[in-house]
C-alpha cells in the first residue's frame, strides 16, 4: 500500500491494505478452522482404510483403523483409559458394516454365531442406513459407532462383560470429546454439562455390567483378568460414592499374591484418593 510504504526506515513493516480493517472474530474463527484442518491432516497420517468382509451379510467394505505400532502410549486415566501421543485411538475401535448395520469392536468383529446373524438381520438391518465418515472420525462419529455396536450387543445377547466394556469405551470417547471442546464456544459450558451427564451414564452402566459379569462369568472379562476387573470396579465404585465397595476390593487386590504389580500400584494410588475423600 503506497500510503504506508517506506515504513522499514523506522524499523517497522509496511502496512498492507487487507490488514487495516480486519474482522477479529472472523480471523479467530479462520485460525481455529485452519488449526483443526492441520490436526486432522496429522491424524490421517496414522490411519489406514482396512478392508473387512461382514460376517453377517458378506459385504466387503472399508473402515478406518490405526496403523499398527504407529502411535505411542503416553499414559492412562484412573479407569484405564489409554492416552496416545498422536491421536485418540479409541475413536477407531468400532467396525460398522454400512449395508446390514452389524457393528462390533475390531477384536470381536468376526465372532458371530448363526443365531446372532438372524437376530441382526431381523432387528438391525431393516431400514438401516449409514455412511462411513470422510476423513478422520470426529468424537460424535465415534460415539455414534459405539451406540450402533451397543445396539448390536443387545440384540445378539452379548455377555455382560462385553456390553459393559462397550459402555466403558463409549464413556472414554465422551471424555475425549469433552477435553477437546473449544472453550471460546458460546455453548461450551452447556456442552460440557451434557458430556458429563452422558459420561456418567455410560460409566454407571459399565460398572453395573462389570459387577454382574464378576458374579456370573468366568474370566477373562472383555480381555481383562480378575485383578484388572476388580480394580476397574473399585475405580467406578469410588466415582459413584460406593467407597466401602471400593475399599474392600482394593484391600483384596493389595493382599493377593496373584495381583500384578501394575494393578497393585494403581490400587495403592486409588486407596490414597479414597482416604483423601473420606477426610474432606
């Protein structure tokens, strides 16, 4: 812009016309959108489209999944929710057939009996419509996929531990969504409250399901051994104010010779948290 050219002699940069009357709110929105695009592009680098054959209807389809050994675990929450450096892998754990609506965690996707196939076709497939999301899965996409998987688990009468595990992972997804919300969004507080309510509902279902599984099933429980399951029940019990239940489970875990050291360390940490709660 000629009017403000030559500003460099004062040690300043020249003023450009398109910088004079800038809509700051729009600029913030544009910057935020650009940041989201960058994060999505980075996340895509760790994903592949894997081809599946649906064991219910025989349809071949692609579903996004995390490249094996491409992400690094950096920690976990008290309820064992894993955290990775590059992306939230939990978003990509459910596989959904877009044709018939069969959905399950990737590790159990092929495990369907004939009676369960009939139940899915009769109760899920009729009128089912779903399109694989383009690009990365948003948290809302992922939560929706867990809901579809849970509906399948109900229809096929899955054992309690598997239904509980789906609820637990759905809660982890909701927590991930809550952690990534834009604090400048006018609806931020309202959305956080909704997320907290949904997360608690999912965790309560998970707790009830794991308690039922403990009394009726033989391990492993959704891939977990007895000590891991007891620790998880203790964490969830403490969250919902059942401190006596949590304390008994912790005492049993810490005194047992079969509890692995990692779970013992976590149980000790949980015990300290419960003691602080009781004092306050």
